[in-house]
C-alpha cells in the first residue's frame, strides 16, 4: 500500500471503517451543549472528516472545524459543508481573535497530547479561545480502565472492509507504556490487491479522572460532569434524554467543563 496512513490519507475510507450514520457523537455533544446553556459559537478541534462539525452546524450553531490534516479538511469542505474549516494543531492553537462559546473535542483527539507540556498547550489554547463561561466538551478513552484490566490488550482486534473494490484487513494490537503513560497502538494493514502490508503506529495519552480534574482546575475550568457514560461509544450507547452517570470505571470518559477563570 502506498499511503503513509491509510485511514487519514483516505477520509472516505475512514468514514467507511468508522461509520456513524446516526451522528451519535455529534448528537451527544449537542445535548451536552444544550443542557449546559452553551452559546452558538463552537470550535470542533480535531474535527477529522467534518461529520460532527456539520451536524452541529445543521443544529443551528456557528461552527469552526479545525484539524491538523489538510487531507481531512479538504474532504470536510467537499462532503460536509456548512462550518468553516481551518488547519490547526490541537496541542497549541491561536483562534482567540474570535472567542467561542464552546470547544468540542471528540473521539480521543485530546489524547494525542502525549506530554504534560502538550496537554497544557491544549488547555491553555482552549482557555484563550473561549468566552467567559464557555464550555469544553470532550470524549476519550479512560486511562483508569487499564488499571488491572487487560482484555483490550490480550487479543489483537481484526477488522475487514471492502472499499473501491479492494478488501482491506486490519490487525490492531494495544500495549500500555507505563513509563510514558501512553496506550500504544500497532495496526497492520493487508489488502487483496497484492500490495505489501503496511504497519502503522500511533499512541494515546492515558489520562486518569482525578488527573484530568486537576489539569482542568489549573487552567481555570470547573468540571460539570465527568463519567464513563453513557456516551456515543459506550455499550449501551447514549440515547436522547440520558444524563451523565456517576462512575468513571469503564473504557470511555465523557467530560463537560466550564471556564471560570479567563487568561
């Protein structure tokens, strides 16, 4: 295969591999915004293909979608119009000239901040981009889930899909790097078109609930809700009317925080 990263280099394939026809992630985010009284101006940071940003736009919000990948942004502009799309690095971005009422960060995008400095950069950028009282809404993997649990680590995950007449097969293994506090992912792609296998590596920062509360407080945020569900990727998934739970034990974290201290 010729791609440096098969999924991010092919946004249409990304959407085929991770379908969300019901826009569950965006509906969950919109529910959080509505229940907590967020104003209309929303930044979707790490917006990827733009599906969620476009849903929030259709819900009546003024949305800017930001992502580091220009390939993803080109796909978003073509296939999910409505929001304004800009290139930005979530580890440090400057959009303070147009303050937002909320920052939305879904699908573990926040966890691509691997170091403490990068996490500080993200939260400082959010603080600088938000109007007073603005919200941060995020959904991500839960580092606490991996304390003593190995079911996601013991067996490789194998997935298969067909795209443009080619059948792709991915084999994904996860490894906890305790020193760096990272969940490292190795994914090997094979295809039935005769192309050689491709190995791709990535990682997420493992954040623990109390650690996240502390980081948010340092940057002037008050946590309104922090729980393991229900959410768009929980089982059972979030449904309209569901409220945040009281535990933070399962494999996803769902965050709503309000900026109480400006820069």
